[in-house]
């Protein structure tokens, strides 16, 4: 395998049961994504971008074809192997933040590290680093209800980045944010991409996000419609 290749999909097809028939969400997708890319899957609702993101993230499996992430084929992974891939190599950022409301910012960011074999001092250093990346070291003792929407999304980025994953998957990460917060969030992610060489893959139809992407993969009705490189 090419050491710089993070993702490869081969004739990826995904069908879902619908009534007495089925719906084909992805219709033979062929894509590659290399280390350090800042790329987006762009398209309207129903175009297949979130389905593709979920399969790449090993949260779902292909019906046909193959998806290789970090050298492993998602379709033949056991649940334990898929969990290990997510735990060790992937970070996720969602539009709804998915923060634990009763826990502090520090505890939210630390959570992914509790699944790894790390000492408390190692975890503390990594959490502090992540909160420094997103400019929230002064908020670490607060809880999500005390934060603004933009701050919550920055916590979500810190949580995704705290273990320095090879790949971050971001599903409409600016959907609940105003323009100023959106640009701050995106500039933070660009800096992390450049400083850590983390690969970012977005699913989006937000023009603000699209403006930052270095490669744009347009999906339409489950097919790649076109690809543009900045």
C-alpha cells in the first residue's frame, strides 16, 4: 500500500431497504485520499455524502465494493477491529457537538484517551495541548451549558484531535454556527491540518466550508459528479 494513502474506495455501493424495495445511496464510488489532505464531500441532502463518511469511519459497511482505511478493509472488519480503528486512528466532529453535558470541558476532551493505555500525566498533557490548540484552556472547568455554540464546537474539535488521529471526519461541523464562528472554527482546523499533517474529510453543503477546501468532491444521486482541486 502507498504509505501516503489514507482512504481508498473501489466500486463502493451502498443500498438500504425501503418498503418492499431498496434505495441505492452510493452507486459505485471510486476515490482516494492522501495523507494531509483537506477535502470535502459536497452535495445536497440525499446525495450520499454522509453515508460515504459513515462507511469510511467504519460506522457502516458497504453493500458491494471495498473501502480501505489506513490499510484495512472496512467491509471485512469485525466489530472489535472497527472499534480499534476508530479508537486509535480516527477523530469525529459532528454538527450537534455530542458533548457530555454534565461533564467539564476537560473531561469531555479527555474521554477518548480513557480508551487508550495512557497514564494520567500523559492524558493531562494531551488534553492541555488540545485545549491550547483551540484556545480554550481558560474554559476547561466549565460545562457545555455554560459555553457558546462556537466554544462547544471548539471543544468537539479538541476532543477529535486530542489523540492526534491520522484522519478526522467532520459532518457539517459549522451547521449550527454563525459566519464569524464558522470561520474561526475552520481556521483552527486548517492550522491543525498544517501543523499535525492530519487528514480532514468533510461532508458539507456549506459555502463557508467549501471555500477552505483544497479538494472538492461533488456528489450527486450517489455518484461522483466532479472533482475540483484548488
